[in-house]
């Protein structure tokens, strides 16, 4: 399933900036950064549970916000893009290293 | 339909900061701000076309990114929230002024 993860982390102090860095680093491990605080993550149900547990450990629940939007399997038809875009479709594009 | 709108506007110069302000002001007219650069907008198909046209006029297509995620009608089951949340469900909650 494709899960969109968006976040707002309160970066008023250095603890917040550290949390923000940790959240971003974690999301990079699970998906593609499509905007500064927006990741598209192609996840198994187990991975979805896993990333939620890890994020729950990182954030300050009283100030930080994370939202998960489950776009399902046929997610491509749900997305439209405008302007700058250097993203790829993980279900279609082939990466050659 | 519920459309999630997320954006990254390049704010390196004052023109960018002006564009960011305009994008945010426009999105406020169409939906609920759920994070700093994330709006949930309950739109008719006509409104969806309209906001896209307006955003297209505002942004710098070479540097700014806007993404639209059509969550459909039964969108509530697609959303999970973690941490701070002061949002409401426009299809359920009653606001009394």
C-alpha cells in the first residue's frame, strides 16, 4: 500500500530540531521524499506498523503532528502534481545503478 | 471529494515569500489547514478545477511544488493522526458560533 506521511515538528528549541532530523531520517528509510515534510512510502502492513511505532517513540506528542494517508494500491490515479517535480513512481520506474 | 493539498514554495527571496503567503491564503479559502503546508479540502469537482487554476497562476513552476491527493468520498478511513491535533472532521463535526 502507498502511505503518505506528512509532519510538522515544533523546532523552537534544539530538542525539536533533533526530533525533526530523526523523523526525516526515519522516513527516508521507508519512502520517497516528495516535499520537505511529505513522504510517499510504499509499505507492507508490517512496515506500516513498524514506522508508526518508531515515529511514536521520536515525537513530542504535545507539540508535533504526524498524519498518515493510506492511498491504497491503485494510488497513482489519486495523485496530481504541479510545478517542480523530481520524483519517481516506485511501482513503475526502473532505477539502474 | 476530499483533496489533500501539500506544497513546498521556494522562499529564498521576497517573491517566494509572497507566493507562499498567496498559496496559503488561497488554500484557507477552500479547506482546513491540518499542518503548516498541508490542507484537507472538501471540494466539488468544479471547486477542484478552480483551485488548481488559481494555484497555477500563483506559483513559480520551476521552483515551487504542489501536490494533490484525491482521497475520495470515504476518506476518513484513510487518515491516521499522531501527536498534536486540533483539526475537525468537516463531514461530521458541527461548529456552533
